[in-house]
């Protein structure tokens, strides 16, 4: 039995998927090239089975229906899914330092709701150049507040999207005024529960003002609640610039005025929660309230449905799947956003788990420099999404692009990165003052590591012929200490020296250092070895889950879907991928030989 399998997944006691006859002589391997197709439609249709599994040989998978579905994976417990017709709708409000962000994360993990905040929406609309985004940008450029009508229109549009309708939503920090609340009421947009986190002012101020940062270890202390272990550490602690009493009191006053104005609108569904307790205790009360409301809604929609059907839909985890039509270039905004979100969620989970040396490898056509459809703008957009998301959490991000390497006639940089720093500098980073405060741009090297930096995002660091970036990269990570360093599409394999001869001195140590970065996200398309057509499948890994091998299956009317074949706790090599496609178990697998076996042996 496969645990936590999707709702539409059926398991039969038969052997694994039938082998593809042509694969008996050819091998599959992750490639940088994509297939071509006249179809331009876009959809999601694939299956994901969480790891660990007891074996790599799976029963046959039969799929029905469910498409365009998405959940955020969680590491513990089962996700509670609302009835498809009546999903849960929640609003939450809380002052700065009330713990609202933590509770939002726990609510999303438990109930699978779509988390919506106006800050994220504004940035997305402005970045996408939509009509609403352009209107908002005009006001922001003029230094004015974005009018309620525009913000409400943005929120309404987001709430009307399919994922919010199917999964329910968590509206974070909105509405913030009586006028905004009334606008939503007129549009008949009303939550099931309005949660407020109640924390005394003195506690909120103390939480902010009492925080201290150890510039050496980056550990956050509190002078009362979590004091440093030694006098040596205490002597070097510093206060962050935004943790002053004056600034905290100003933010609290603004929040109170807005909160009091809208309480009357939601008084009959108000749930006031004491936030001056441990986060687990606070969430236990929130969970109890939301579960009660959810059960009432599910019971109301169960009428006419069998108990078995209802249990199936509420207890199975559904994953959105791999986007189809990846061969259509340029990629649609939906495809790009899917991968940005997929990378972001995996990276956040890894950083939250304390991982400090991470890498993202994503080789969709637009992000593969070996293809003529490579778009540097797509890579920069991905970097911006990561940087702004961490900045929203109060982190200070250093986005780094390697500079020119070598001297004299040998000076230069990889063509892939030419002009990338200028692109980053001229990009729209929003009008909230993130660039230059929470986000800064630098290059790769120990001198770029400043005391206030919390996270470093390195854009495609790579060796060039005659020059090696490893030395500067290692110096930088040494200087960063326990702070996370995230490599986006690194290319750290040794290249020949300027004389055309492979550098050998210190090569083992360079390769060992490059391997010290662990994948928090990987996505590669699979092709026949040595070919560019067609796409045969995909290899995906999203922290902390396993590596998953998918097979692309053609369907009538030029449709396609991705079906999972096998999972691996470690990154699979060419032989293992081939065996998954051929339906071979570990005992049946044979080493490939000859020309194709050689390509298998060097994969990964």
C-alpha cells in the first residue's frame, strides 16, 4: 500500500509499468534540451508519492481526472483538506511581533489553505505588468498609498483563482481599514473565521526591543527570555536597526487604529486568541476553532455523498504535479510562476531546517544556458522571488554575481553571466525600499560578506576555461560561517586550463568542496541519450522529499501527463533511471554496456 497517495490514485497488484521497447538499447539521461510540439496549451497532470518507500519497484498507476491541484507539502501529519464545494476561508490579524507569520505557516501546513498577503500580490502584479499592477505602480512611484479600490480588486482577483476556490484561503493582514472591509462585504467575500492574535503592548515591545544578534554565529537572543550562554557572547551582541522602541511603538499605533476600525464588521465571527503563549499552545487553540468550522462545512456538503468518498477526499494528499508542454518557448507566465513557487517552498523548508550550504538545479529550457532559448531574465526573476520572499521575513539578503576572472588577456567571465549584475541593478524590486536595505547586490568573495547579511544567494557560479571560481567561493562560505549560502544553477565541474590541459593540482579538494552543497531543489528533463527529442520524462527533487522519476505519457488530442515511476533516497544515476523506465527491479537490472553504458556511467 502506498502511503499518502493522491485521491485519484488506484493501486493494482500487478507488475510495474510496462517497459518501453526502444529503451532496451538506449539510455535516458537528464538533458538540457527539450522537444518541440505545435501545441501551445498548458496544464498540470502528474502524480507524486512521498518518500520513503520500501522499494523502488511500484505497482501500476491509473489516473482519473484531478488536474490543476496544488498543496504545500508538509513534513509531519496529514493535511486536512476542505470539501471541494465549501472550502475553509480564514482572515487573520496581528500586531508586529505577535507571531502571526508563524501561525500562518502552521495553518497552511495543517489545512492546506492558499496563503494570500497584499504585499506579495502587489509585487506580483507590478512585476507581471498587469493593468492593476501598472495602476498601482503609478501611485507607488508618486509616493502615494495605493487606493483601496485597486488593492481590493487585486485581492478579489486572487481569491477568484481556481486554487483558492478549491482549497480555501488564508487572508493575511487584510482588510486593514473599514473601507476595505466594507468593499469585501459588498462583493460578498466573507471569511468563516476572523482570527486576531491578542498580545499586550509591553510584551510586543519587549519581544522586539529585547532581541539581540550575535554577529559571529547569527544566533538571535533575547536579553530576558533567551539570554546568551557566556559573557563573551553577551559582549558582542548587537541590536538590529529596526528593533528600536520608537519604531516598534509607531508600528503598533498604526496597527491598533486599523484593527479597531474593522472589528465591528466581523464581530459575529471573531475569534480572539491569546498570543502571549508558546506558539504550539496558540496554534492548538486556532486549530481547534478551524477544525470545528471545517467539520461543520464538510458535514453540510456530505449530504448525498458516501462516507467512503468523503473520507477519501479529506485524507489524501494531492500534489499539483509537473507542468506539461515544457517544450513551448517562451514559457508561459503560469509555468514560470509554478517553478518559482516550487523552488521557493523547497528552499524555505531547507533554510528553516538549519541547512546552510544549498544548491538549486533547475534545467527547464529557459534556464538552460546550453539552449538557444536560454533567457537570463527568467533566472533573474527566480532570484528576485527568492530574495524578496526571505526579505519579507525580515532577513537581509546579499545577491551575488561573480565578476571578471583572470588578468590581462585571460580576463573575462562566462558568457551566461555577462551583463547579469546590471540586469539585477535595473530590475524592479518594488517600491517598499527592499533594494538597498533588505536586499543588496555584490560579487563572490570573502570581502562581500558583511556583518548584517543573513542569507547569500549566488547566481549561477561557474568555472571558466583557464579560471576557477572555487577559491573565491570557498573563501566566501568560510566568511559566512553558519549563515545560509544558496547556489542557483551552479556549474562547478573542473574545466581545462588556458593551455587546454585539465587542471589536476587540488582537483580532488575542489570537487569535494563543490559536492558539499546539498540539493534543496532539482528538476531536469529526460531524453534519449544523445538526442534532443522527445521529452521522455523528468527527474525532480524538492527538499526534504525524495528524488522522483516521472515518465511523460502522450494522450489523445495532443495532451500529455507525467506519471511517477520510482523514487530514490539519493540522486539516481543513468542506470537507475533507465531501469525505472524499463520496469526492472534491483535484481533484474543489468549494467548497460558499450557506448550507451558509457553515458550512463558519467551521469550525475
